[in-house]
C-alpha cells in the first residue's frame, strides 16, 4: 500500500466558469422578481416579466433571460437564444453578460468558437472587476487562447480574482505555485491558496491541502489535519482522497484504526476504477478484515486491479487460482497471472514460474 500519497495538482487543466456566482445571484433575482410578480398578476411567469422588461432595453432583464435560456430554468434550454440575449445586455456594458457571453464564445456554445471574441468580452467584464471574468481572462493567458501565452498576465488576473475570493482562481494559483508554473515554486504560498480554495468547497483543493499536511510540504506535518481534508474531499467523490483516507483508517494514521471504515472508502474509490483501492479492497476480503472473508470478492477486485497494472494483485489472483479459493482451481490460469506479475518485475512470481517450469521438465 502507498505510504506517501501523491498530490493531485492538474496544471491549468480547468473548465472555464460559464456563469459562476453571478448565475446564482440572478436566479435569486428571478425568484424575488417572481414573488413580486405574483402579487400583481398571478397569470404571469418570471420569464414573462423579464421578457417585457428586456424588450424595453433593460440590461439586467436581458441578462436574466439569457440565464434562463442557458440553464433551462424558466425557459427551454437554448444556447443560441442565451447568446442573443447576453449580447443585447453585454452591448450595454453589463459585466455579467459580458463574462457569460465570453464563455459561450470560448466553448463554442450557441455561437462559433472564437477565442479572440471571448478574450475581448472577458477583458471588458474583468475591467469592471467581475471576479469570474478575471479568472477566465487569467486562464486564457495561461493557456494561450486568443493571445500568446503569458504567465505574468495570467497571474495578475488570477490574483485579482482570487483576492475577490474566486475559488477556482485560488486553486489555480495554488497549482502554479506548487509546480513553479510561471512563478518561483513556493509550497507555503501554494498551501495558502489551496487552503482558501478548499474552504470554498473545491474538492481537489481539499485533497491537496490534505496531501500537504500529510507530507509536510509548505506546512508542518499533521496527520489529523490531513485526514480531515481527505475526508472532505472524499465525501465529494474524489477517488484519490477516498483511497488515501482508506489507507489512513487501515493503518490508524491520523484517525482511529478501523478496517470497516477502510473498507468503506476503498470500495467507493475502487468503484471509480482506482487500481490500488481495488487491490486493497481485495486484500481485506481475502483476509476477512472489516468484512466476512470472501475469496470470490477478493478475486473480483484483484482481477480489476491486476489488469490495471497492480503487480501484487495479479500475483495474488494467481495464488487464488492455484489454491482454488473463490475461483475454480486452474493451474494454467494461475500461470497466466503469475506471468503477468513476473513481467512487471514481481520476484516471487518469477520464482514460482521457474519452479513450475522445473517441475514440468522433470515430469
């Protein structure tokens, strides 16, 4: 099993925010406006109210109609219509509309993909201090979309967004400082940005904070804090976090020793295809730790892990075939799995295969 979990720090592999918090605030606006509308005309919907105002040139109403079409809430989902209404609002210098329309151009939704136009719209919005646009603009500079790659500009805009508590910007800045991308590598600064993003509920940031506490990078090593942040990330479905918290329960590091809790987290991670979690889950079933001993289940998980390159899982499955535990006794099948493990450098598998070869030659 792993004793030193690795950080998940994707370098600028981000999904641009289409609406960010501005969509949420707009939906609140829709609800409050709908309530006011019900007081005056129960036959009208929020869409009807906003449409009437939008057609009269009201920029916030035009943006709200765009959100309805983009999200499919209050109107049938239609990216082309969303773009049309965002454009009307953006032309009146509405920063939320500029940012949202920029995202449609960046992703090619409802309009032809055009990074130049996306960059232009993001900049118009960012210069009005829209944090989501500042984040998106920073990402485009970092990725070189619509402009030559420029990490200095990227960091400038990401910092502006991060200082306004834009969580994705905080996470990306953490990644850049951790990896030394465009800046001097600095684990302490990376830890600070990851922590701010993690506190906003960003699952991969929570995982990274846990890993930095585990390894003592940028912060004093603290297994209890590592377990805390791994838990939070694992509960959001991050397979690596589920695996790592499973290891910590298995070994009693930072948490009380518990095979049953270890089994729970290994299973969740294994179902997402995590190979080491699949192997460890098979091991618990084979040994009957935290669960009733079940060789058949052990064989199932060893097989899944083995085909993904976990050498010990392949060897263990070979042993199950050799002994007829959980599977039909089959020496040939055992040899297949020993062979797979041996090719990956498993010395015991190589030894067992050599002995089998000697026996076959001597018989």
